[in-house]
């Protein structure tokens, strides 16, 4: 059963994410992607903070899909939403998590792909002179990756976004410095200004498409994949259960079919991760 081939797919974005999402979806699902005119996702929140995001990333991605479908009358939509901060496993390293959702009203489906990456330039700092400004810019991958300058962290009193040339960067910096004495410089995390983020969106899209092409063995509904894990992989030395993943739980959101599959990567864990051998 082909759920998607030949159908129009609205990509709910204003930040050029169709560049990475569109070709992948078209080639793998056989859909006809398009971007709606005058579609403003910023009403749901901006990374620069002028409009706070009031919902969690998953709910925001879902709302983007709903708004795009309401605007266009299309019954198949895809949207992404990202979040940035300390990586959950490596707290001193910044992380970028991207969620990409495919929402299908015709078949009452919602499929979600995810990617968590440390390959991000996310960051910001106070700069008091041009040397500090240029050092931060170079570290952030400027000018391939754009920057934001504002009068103070989290302030929207005076803010310049989408800066991607040295002349503009220095000019806006002098503007802020002349008025406030220092400036807060940060990476612009909007997709069209941040190639690193765009790459992670592509990887999350790949994850989504794999799910969309994997059907439940019972009802043939796409989206069959990992929904939970079972920890307790035994220690290779003493056999005690560790916190590592022993098996994966696959399930179907449509019919509820469920199966448990062992960890395909390893059947035992190193003693260094055992609470008994290495307390």
C-alpha cells in the first residue's frame, strides 16, 4: 500500500528548509513538495527571542503543519523545529536537537523523525572591542554562519539579525557600542543562516523518511519504529545489569502492535559502565 506517492506535500517553513527537506521527501516518498506563500512560522516563536516560543518543540512542529494545511487546503504537511542548549549526555558541550514531523490528515498519521547532534556552533558572548568580536565571529564560522548583535543577552531593545558580511558586522557592532558600551554577539540559528543546523535538519528528515517507509507487519501502516528502550545490558565481567540498552521496543501507533528486539550492536557491556565493577 502506497500512502504518499503522487500527493502534494506542503513544507511549513519561511526559513528555506525546503532546500534540504524537499528533495529528500520527493525522491524517497514520491510526493510533490511546495512551500506556501506568505507563511509566517515566526508567530509561533523566534530563536532571537522577539517572539517567545510558548509550546514545546513537538507541539510547535505540529502547529506549523496544521497552519500550513489550513492555509493551503493540503492534507499532507511536513515541518521541523529545533532546540539548542547543553547536550543531555555531555553537559559542557552545546547540542542541537531537531524534530521533523510528517502529518497526514487523509490517513490520520503523525510520524516524527529526530536527530540530536553536537555539531553546532550555538553560542554567544559579550564583546567589548573589535578583537573580541572578530575572535567570536571566526570561532562561529562567520560569514558562512550569520550572527546576531544585540545590546544585552536576551534583550530585544536593540537587535540586528542575519548579519553575514564583515562590513555589516563591524558597522552594527559600532552602532551598539556607541550606544551601550558593549554588545552581546550570538549565532543566528535560523536554518537559512546556519549551514550546520541545516545539516542536522537533513539528518532528522532522513530519520523521518526511514520511519515513513517502514510499515507495521500487522496493519501495514507506515511509521513503525522504536518507541522505547529496555535497559539492563549485562556486564561482561560480573553479569550484573547495567544502565545500557538491552533491547528496543518497536510499536505501531495505529493498531498497537508491539515487539521487543535485542540490541543489535552488542549483547554485553564493558565493566567500566557497571555499577558493581566500577562503582
